[in-house]
């Protein structure tokens, strides 16, 4: 049970960092375009 909670939290953290990374990529792309 505890391991399940840790696993889910870990997955959410991974997804969150991925989303932040993608947003930064998009921001850089928009900056380079202008």
C-alpha cells in the first residue's frame, strides 16, 4: 500500500517535470522565432 502511494507520487512528479521541461522548450522556440 505504501509503495503504491510512493509510486503514484513519483509518476506525478515525473509528469510534472516533463511538462515544465516541455513548456521551457516551447518558450525557447518562441523566443528564437522572433
